[in-house]
C-alpha cells in the first residue's frame, strides 16, 4: 500500500510508482495531510465527492483546504482555501470545472477548479448543511439542513423553492432520484414523499413499514435506474423499497455484529443497466460490507476494527471507492481488485445427502444454508427452522432444466440467448462464464500435484516444432497443454488411434461434409485428398493458426456453450467457406500448399465472408430494428396518448388548484400592494420633508454666500472706484500737462507774434491791431474747440462708465446668483462691444483731431499769407512814401478802392516760394517762420501719437481685466 503526505505542497503526484492494489484490502493509495509547522498536526479530511467521469474527486479538510485528485492523470492540486470547515461537497455540476461546498457558516459557495475563483455565494440556511444533491442535468441542486431544504437554480444561483417543516419533524435527507425529475424527501418520522421537480407537486407517499421490522430510517441509497430505495438506521435490518410498485419488497438482516448502519451506497456496474445488485453497508464498527441484494451474500468488505471508515463515496462508473478513515486520512480503493475473488471459479459444493425411504422423497429434505459469499460445507439441518436463506433442489424437474442449470445461478439457455444476441461474452466475465460452462471440478490439490510434475514429456521439444521467440510464452504454452481441461469433454476420443490421427473423428467430419457439400468431398476424393489434410490440421491446432485472438475467443464462446460436436461442425463449415480456392486446386501439392496457406493466413476469404455476413446481419438487424422501432413507436404513441389524457386531467386539476392559488395570491398581492403603497407614501413624505429641509439649508447657505459675495463685490467696487479716481486724476494730470505744454507753446508763439506786432505797430498800427485781433480770435477759437473736444471725450468716457456701472448694478439686482457665470459672459461680450464702440469713438475723435489739426495748419498758412501780404503792402506803402518824399508834387494813385482791387494787388500763393519777388529779409523771416511752424506741427503730431498710444494701452488693460470693467 502506497501512502502520500500532502504536507504544504499545493500540487504534485498522488503516487510515485504504479499502484498494484492487493486483493486483501484493494487499497490503491492512502492520502494523509500533515502540517510541517513547529507543532506538526494532522489535518483531518471531512468530505469527499467524485465528478461525473469518476476519474476525479475533491476532498476538504477541517481547515477549509480543498484538493482535487486526478486519478487518471496521477495529479493533485490545491484549488481553494475557505478558512473554515466544509460540511458537504458536490462535484457533478453542468460546468465540469465547478463544484459546490457547504461551509460551517451555513453558506454554500461555488468555486472553479481551473481559475480557482469564487463563482457564486449562496445564503439562506440557518443551520449546518449536511447534504448537497445535484440533478442529473446539473441545472438544479438541493441543499439540506436539519430544519429546511432549499432548491437552487445553478444557472443563476438563485433559490427557487424552500421546504419548510414543523419543528417537531426533522429532515433526514432530500435528494434527486437518478435519471428522473423526481425529488425524494425523507423525514425523521419515517415518512417518505416523492415530489415533481418543476411543479413541486406531490406524486406519492410510501406506506409505513411493517411493525415487526420497524426502524427509524437514518440513511438512504437509490439504484442508478431509480427503481429501488434502500433504507437503514439503528438496526441490523435493511429495507428495500420498490419505488415503481411503492411497496416494501425485501428485508435483509445483516450479521449480528452490525448494530447500526451509518451509510448506504450502491456499487454501479457497466452490465446491469442501472439496476445495481451490490449494496455497500457501512456499520457502526467502521467496516463497510458489500452484499448482493438478490442472493443476500456478503461479497467483500473494506475497513477494519483498527482502521475504521467514517464515510465512503463510490465513483459513478464503479471503479473506485473513496473512504475517509476515522484517523482523518483518505483511502482510494480499487473495485476491480476487491472483486477479483468474486470472479474466480466457485469453490466446490459439498452436499449432504441422506438415504430416505423410497416412497417418501421430498425436495425440502435436502437443504443448503448460505451464510456468506465464501462457500462453506453446510451441515445437515436438524429441524425445519430457516435462519437466513434456503436453496431448494428440485428433484422432480425434468432433465432439460437440470442440464441448463449452471453453478452460481447461471442458466445455459440464457447464456446462449445472450451469445446469439451479442456474438460473444463480455470480456470482463468471460473466464467466469467459461468456468461455469465447463463445470470445472476446482480440485486445487490434484491440480497442484499435477503442476508439480512439470512439463509433460511429449511437449519437452515443443519449441522445435513450434518456434516461439518469447521463452516465457513457451513455458506458459507447455504448462497449459500439459494439463488442459479442454481435453476432458471435447478431445476425449482423439487419442484412441494415437500416435495416428483420430480416424473416427475425421470420419465423422467427412460424413458431415458429404451431407452438406458432396461436390467438395468428391473433389477431395478425385485428387486423393483425405481428411487428414483438410480437417486434422484445424483440429490439431484448435484453429489457433487461422484465427486471431479475438476471433478465437468468440469461437470458443460458442464451442463451450454448445454440444461438443459443435467443434467438428466448425471444421466442416470452415472448409465449406473455403470451397472456392479448394475447388481450384488439382494437385496434391496444391492442396498441401493450400492447407498450409489456410494454416498461415486465409484471412482474405474469411474477411469477405464475414463482411457479407455482416452486411446480411446488419440488414437483418436494421430491418428488425425498424420493425421493432415501428412497434415501439406505435406503443409509444398509445402510451403517449394515454399519458396525454392523464396529463390533461392533471392539467385541469392543476389549473383549478392554480386558480385557487392565484386568487389567494391575488388577495395577498393586493394586501402587499396596499402595504407597499402606504410604505411608499410614507417614504415619499419623508423624502419630501428631507428635501424641504435640504432646500432650506441650501437657501440659507446661498443667502449667506450671496451676502458675502455682495460685500466682496462692494469692496471690489470701492477698490475699482478708487482705481478709477486715481486713473482719472492721472489722466487729468497728463491732460493738464499736455495742455500746459500746448499752452506754453502757444504762449511762446503768442509772444513771438506780439513781438512781431510790436515791430509792425509803427508801420501800420491799425492794420497790426486788426491783424492781431483776428489772429488772437482765431487762436482762441481753435483752443476753445480743442478744449471742448477733449472735454467732450472725457464726458463721454464718464457717461459710458456711469451707464455701464448702472447697467451692471441693474443686472446684479435683477439676476440670481445661480446665473453669475452667464452674466459674466454677457458682461464680457458687452464689454467687448463697448470697447469696440470706444475704439470707434476714439478713432472718430482722432479723425476729428486730425481734421482740426488740418484746419490749424490751414489757418497757420493763411496767417503766413496774411503776414506776407501785409509785408508786401507795407513795402509798397513805404516805397510810395519814399517816392512821395522824393516827389511831393506827384499825385498818388488810390490804394484802397475796393476789395477786388486790393485782392488783385496781393501776390498768389504760388508765388510765396518764389524768392525773386520777395525782399531778402522778408524771405528769411518767412523761412524762419515756416521752420518754426513745421517744428510745432511735428511736436503736435508726436504728442497726438503718444496720447493715442496711452489710450490704446488703457483699453487693452481694461480688456485683460474684465472684472474691473464689470464692476
């Protein structure tokens, strides 16, 4: 027995050498889990479950570690640490990699073994879950605790139904019946109910067991076909219920050392179509006994008093048994190794026969008591009391029934029917059937003495005649042919003419061939071919040279199941099947060669015949299957029609019940809706009150914020007012300075002009006064106009700012503070428009100033022309005065007749720049005056440009600080 310690490993191999379980205990491997901490301890396994394939199982310990053991791949993996003990496991879900685990906190979790992640978490139990049953489709699961059972949908992991019971009646187990849609619920008062899974309609209830053998059921098991229910409890009696007939049909009494039954489970078999015959019974002593429920024989057992079993689970295909031992370890058993003794030939039956009076022969006088599967020699019964089960021998039966009876309850006629249907016996049970058919004496003592004699002298040189490469195979062949039991029945007349071939046997074969194929026999006679050539080689090698292993086994299945003459008929049939190549042979050497070819390989012909026969059989089978299918369809149609009628009746009843339930549900729904409406109204009222309180708080907060913002805005406005005042004073200062400079320049020009006038007073006082007055008026008008224009610009700016301030104040008073951002954007857009308007107004003012400057230049030019005209006039007058002084008697021409004459005497503007017509001093004075006017003009232009730049900079500063503009 191999032992594996999981330790702290999360994965690894289950066994490190190929397991070879002993027949005595059948243990493949013993798995333990010891920790390697400072204080090592054993982690006990609590639950185990197989998956749907039966090759993988999961096991959980009391610390919540869950392992997956792959028996086919020889691997184990730690898939989850739940940190709490698991109380139940299930591994046969629809999604093969998922499993369910019930934990100590009354919850059920679904994990994935591949991703190791939590899939779902289900709650609803108020006590420990001790059973999880999964539907055959893997779609539903039932979890059972002591007080309730709950049905879950494994697609959505939602609870569909809940089974509530009275506190006085506890639940023993609730589970699905295999391959059906029925739920079986077993309660502590021995009541058992069957429910429909979809509708939860009660299908039936099992009657109470008889009072003579009444026990309180604790454990249950169902066969794979769902027909038989086994129940047990604190007693050595087992009750077997037929769920189809809904009645108790058998009570099995276990040995007296069994006082209580802790667990029941049927052992699956591949050839029983789900009607399991072997039941595993775990008793209080920790030993699990497997019995045949038909023969009531004990077949084998696992566990012992020293190493007791706590719980066991059998794989779905019946190959493995996983048992949790009382010491906390996990044992994996091989069912094949445990049942190896069962498949051995039965032990010889020892009968006790009494001489009875000839006229008093009764079948009840010969009895055999069977107490266990291990055959014992029964003693003669002293009385008619039957302790367990009594097999009776029918002495009045006919000979045919005796001939068809075989040991171990087998029937030769039934075996022949099975062989005719399948063409061969199952490989697993072939040796067992052969031993029963041959009725071997099982005389082990004589057989052992025969073996001790060694190889028969006849077969000492067998290798020379039949060279075999494997010496081991040669020894086995020598051993078996030295004492082959087959000789007793089928070869007993073969040695009458030894060492010659059995002439009598060959004559029988020749007679049969003459009856079935005279042409082939005549062909053999014509070419001097005897039966020693076409029949004896086949008998001599028992067809081993012409058939494969599988074909040879099939042949001997039929030989052992029929009369010994069947072997001779097989030889004739073989020759008839090979008649075509045999009829083509004309020489004896060809027949020998053909015979040799037959012995080596005649495979092609046999294959052809087999193919044809297979086609015929297949066609026959298909025809038969078609007729059977039609018959089944007809019966199924009738059955379905009856079922439909029954279902319609059930549906009508269900509809009536559903209508009543709907009415009740409608009333409950109305009450619930009314209660929900009242609850909703109260909740809505509470929410509205809460919303009002929240709005009040919000309004108070916003009022406080508004007051704070108003105060802050007022402070900002005051600061802006101060800034504007300072800007105003600065602008006025700059304007005053500019005006002072202009005035200074104008005073300088006036002083120069006055000096010029003083010089000219003596020449012509009135003209000078008139010209000075006119010039002063002109300058005054120009200065007044310029001052008015500047003042108009200042007034316009103040009005624009005042209007803007009033508009902003109106907007702030009329708008809510929730629209501050929008108002700011509007203010920005309006400020941009105002700025654009101011820029346009500024441009207009600059254009107006330029126009006025042009007028000023024109006035200056006119003044210069006037000065030139006056100078010219004075010159003319002086010249006239000189002439008059020189010639007093000369009569003067009139000078001022009219304006036209005076204007005709003035020089043209185009002649001012002509130096040839002016006096040099006048020309110099005019040039100096022109230079002065040009300088003054350039200074004015530069000042205007500087003023324009300052105004532009101020406008840009306002655009960059829109909040100041908004204020």
